[in-house]
C-alpha cells in the first residue's frame, strides 16, 4: 500500500501555500482558515485576560483578601458577550454550509465510478464494465461522481488531499463528488471502524492527465484495471432487465403498462402515494427494486415484487446504471 | 454555624467491610463510587498507554491489529461508562449534594445504596465480557457490532445496568435538590455545583433510557436475529447511530456540567471574589442541557443524511457554544480584581479553563459542515474530545479532588508535590493531544492500528507526551495516598469557603451537621466584610 500513497507534501504545507489538490479542497481550507483565525482571536482574548488577571491580581499580602470589590454582574457587558458569540457562530455556520452545499451540487457530465466497500478492500467498477481493486483512475479537470455502497458493514471513503469523505452503508447508495485538478496519486482511507483490517483498508486515487486517461480508457488492459469483464454496466443491466421480466410490467416508452414507464426515470420528480415528491436518484431506483413497497408511485398499485433475493447486488447496480441511460 | 461540632462521630470512624457494604450514608457511598471509578480510570489509562505504545511504530509491532482494536474499545468504554460519567456525579455529587444543601442525606438513601450495587453488578458484567473482548469501539456501530464474534451482548448488558444505576442516582438527586434544602436555601442561594448537578441529573434521567433500549435492540438482533439494524433483512444500520447519539450527545454534558460546577465553586474561593453572573452560570447549565438534546446529528454528517438535515443539526450545534462561552467569560470576570492564590485546586481550575477553551474553540471546525466532512473520524476529533473531556471534565474532577480532599479525608495534602504533579499533567496532556490536532488535520483516521509512515513523527510525539502525562497522574495519586496516610489533620474550613460543607468538621460527622443549618445568604459573599443578602 505504501507506494500508493507517495508523499505529496504535508497537508499543512498545502494550506499555508493555499494550494490544495483541488479547487474544492481550497474552498474547504478557506473555511478552515476563517475558523482558525476567529478561534485564535478568541483564544488569545480569553486566555490573555485569564493570565493577565491571574498575574495582576495575585494575592500579595495575606491580610488584603477582604478588600476585593463586590462585582456580581454587569448587564451591558453580559449582553454583548452573548450577542457577539451568537453572531460569530451564525457566520461560521453560514460559510460552512455554503461551501458544503457547493461541493454537493451535482455537475453535469461527471465521470461515474462505482465503489463498493467490503472487509477490507474497495471494489471498483466503471460504467464500461472494467473492474479493479483498490485503485481508482480518473481524469484530471473533470467532475467525478463516486457512487458508494458496501456489502458487509459500514465503511468510510475519505481522501484527505481533497478534504472529501462519505460513509459507505450496506443497503444504501451514497454519493461523493469531486473535481480533481492536479494529476497525481492520492491515498483513500476507510474512516468508519470496520473490524480487524480497518487500518489496512486503503485504496489509491490516480488522477491522470486527460490525454493519458483517454488512452487508458481505450485499452485499459495494459495498466491498472483488471478489465476482464468488458461488458459495460448498462449493457449488462439491459440484459438483466430483459431476463427478469421487468418489461412485463414496465414499458420503456409508450403506453403505460402495470407500472410507470422508464423513459427519463432517472432524475425525474416522482409524486408518491401520500402526496410527497421525491427525486429519482440512484438510491431511489435501487430501493424501488429491492423494496418496491417502501415508496409507491401515485396512481399505481403496490404489486411490484421485490428483487432483493433474486437479483444480486451487482446486478441491481447494473440495472440502475441501465435505467440511468434511458433519457 | 462555625467551629467544630461536639456531637456525633466522624463518618469514617466505623470499621469493617459491612459498615461500607451496607452503608446508607451518602458520603460513604460517594467514597465507594470514587474508589471504583478511579480504579477504572487507571485501567482505562493503562489501555491508553498500550495504544500509544503500539502507535510508536507505523506497522504492527507489539500487538496484533485485533488486540489494538480491543484495547481502544476497552479504553473508550471504560473511560466513558465506568469513569467519566459516574465519577463526578455519583462520586463527588453523592458526597457533596446533601452537604451543599444542608441536609443529612439524599432523599432515598436505600435507593442510593442500590444504585451503587447495580453499578457494581454492571461493571462485573462488563468484566465478564472480556472472555471474548469487544472490538467494536465504544460506539458499537451496527452492522459490525451485530456481526462480530465478540461478546457484544454481554458488554451492552453491563452498560445497561450501569445506565440503570445512573438513572436511579439522577432521580435521587433531583428529588433531593427539590425536597431536602435546608431552611432558607432558596434556588438562587444554591451553590453552582448544585445547578450543574441538577441539569446533569435531568439529562441522565431523560437520555439514559434511550441507550438502554438501543442496547436491548442490539442484543435482540444478536441473540434472536430480529433485524432492526441489518439491511439485508430490512433493517437500517444508520438508525442505530441516531439512537446511539441521541443518548451519547447529551451525555457529553453529563460529563462536563458537573465539572463546570466544580470550577464555579473553586474560582471564587481562591480569588476571594463573588462569582460573576451567578444566574447566567446557573441558567446556562439548563440551556446547555436542553440544547444538548437537539444536536445529535452532528456526529453523522457523513452518514448520508440529507443535506437539509445536516444543515439543521449544524446550525443548532453552534448554539451550544453560546451558553458555554458565557460560562468561560463569567469565570474570567470573577478573577478581575480578585485576591488570587494558586493552591492545587485553583491550578486545576485555571487549567480547566485553558484546556477547555482549546477544546471549545476547535468545536466550530467540527460543527461547520464543510470542515467537518474533512475532519470527521480523524485524529482531529480525538484531539478535540480529549481537550473537552480530559482537559475539561477530568481537570475539573482533579480540581474537585484537591479541593475537597481535606473535607473527605480530614487530612491536608502536600502542596508542593501536588504542584509538581500538576506541571507534569499539564505538559504531558498538551504534548499528547495538541499534536493530534495536527495529525488529524493531515488526514490520519482514528482507530488505526497501523498507519502510513507520513504520520510517524506526530505519533511518536503523542506517545512521549502520554508517558509524561502518566507520570504526572501517578505522582498526583501517590500524593493522595501519602496525604491519607500521613497528611497533617485538616481544619474544618482550610480554604475559608462559604458553602455549607465547610461549616462542619473535616471529615464530617455521620449526620453531616450537628444541627441543620439555617441559610440566610448566598454562598459567594467573598471579600465583603459581611455577606450580602440575596
Ligand atoms: Cu472499513
């Protein structure tokens, strides 16, 4: 694992040079710096006073201790020391939240990578069907969307150099977005304790210059990815859908059969029984297949069978990938 | 009220194990709690040192990874459930709540004894779980905790019992504070330690049942296969985290509020000044207790909760900072124009403010969403909570131990040795834990038995610091033992404090006071020729 994580210079060094491994990381660092400055200011203020008072008002002669003044409150002072921290925390909250939502904004045209955590490795799948273990290749300068899942226990997916982190949860799909700017190799750590091998659960993220990436994507067998199974995910998904009888109830386009049709299903707003609306993201699609009764589309009967036991997790991923292609 | 009482025997005079095991004297029960919890502080500390030993090298060297995982689980579980949560409330609280309000005992002495023995049963079960020691971390996250071969059900049953004991103690204290106050002891004449304990007891009574139920569900999942948290059978692993933190977040205030109460006692006594902003300190404890129930989600910003829920929890989290900051300002303002001396209790109290400020001011990094996503589950968090829990609560506990030592034992401590111990603790603590902020910022995840060589230097520094800290603590407790064995006898009120426990002999008589005192004033009228009337 060592080579995977070639020294990239300490993170600390990067902050103070204000050069993080991506634009996003630099934004996070800016929030960090802001809180740091505010924190140091209040620390020096309070502890400076503490030390100053402790020295200045130390008891000089033992008989003088009945002469301290009776100061028990000061309304104005107290008002301000409630008001000022309240304002400061709202400001910190606001910037932390803004930057966070910025980073989570979906970006069009993102390169997708499926990553599944299991004790104690990361399984990587690309939409074109290549697979790999513990090694992820992405192009520099393009948005990347990691679609995360786990097969046994909760794992974490964390790249310190990009300040990004997301848990991988069995039975759910979570998403982490990233736009790596600088080519290089970066470590990925598991951050949620997952058993004996937890501290050895690591992967590397290889950010390639776009041209190199394109070449690798064209004939990947040469380097990296084990790429045996070259059937693209979506193609595999289509095959599964045909075999599993989904099309008995669903039309891709055209007259509505028993269930809703699928054209444009990914990303559409779905009105549910009970009046709520949800956006059909990966997690919703997956849930519709493994637990159709959980959210019923308005106007349709609750008749879809669950595929939880009949379709393995991999196949469900493939089906979801296929559904996403139906634009 | 002053002066040595002629009637009654010192509470320590009766001998023999029965006089302890069956005692209904809140002071003896408090002492038993103190001894038990301090024993676990030492055991937990030994585990911590083993962890630091292993982390001297990036590769597994002395123990297997599994052993390391067991050690950090036991370190966390023991320090939290068997030391920090019970030590101040059940130990010092038991001893001093009745004395502070001028009562002869708690409201339900028999229940109090029962709580202690339930606590003992709890830790015996915890020890029994060592046959197949836990390796889940003290947080017990599912699905791992539902799957591992370790004795999760046993350990969680032990903690269930300990929780029961702390609910009973909490109830007992609430009733005691409501019903047993001496004549004239209005709410606003109560020492601030009591306000802290009151808020703490409320949290214990409300929050502890939740963790009890959570552990029951987990046990049912493990034993009967009822899948509450197992996704492959329709459960939800993240649900466990919600339950767990709904308890475990408020519980950090169970740990810190009593310590803050101690600080509010010690600072005025040693600066001979009335406490500044009495009501602000008192009510901010209640505010913290209340807000503490609304922010559990900030432990789960990366668990796939919706961004909206994250924003909501982040926003509320910041508001816990305000009442906390107010307390710190009040303590510092109390020093202003005081006549300050620096005996060991005061040194620890000032250290509390200093270290807790670091812990508090690193909180916003974890409360703000953007930076929490980066720092969550790294050593930054480890550093942050050790600054608040150890730099805060444990320093407050040490302040309390030094402050009340003469009262509890009737002996004085060697001040010089106490200061040497303090210096070592202060130095060792900062070397160990300040470094961890940097380690965490550089991205090293917590709970790692092995790590990349790029973090080597930081880890070695932390390990050296932990050795200094350990020496400091040994010196401190050696001093306590020496004090008990051959310290000079303590006068009734060595610190010239105004709270009621000091107005009786040291050690107190079994009935606490020769006769129930009548209170005419608040306990902070220092410096004035005569106390003011509240
Ligand atoms: Cu893991």
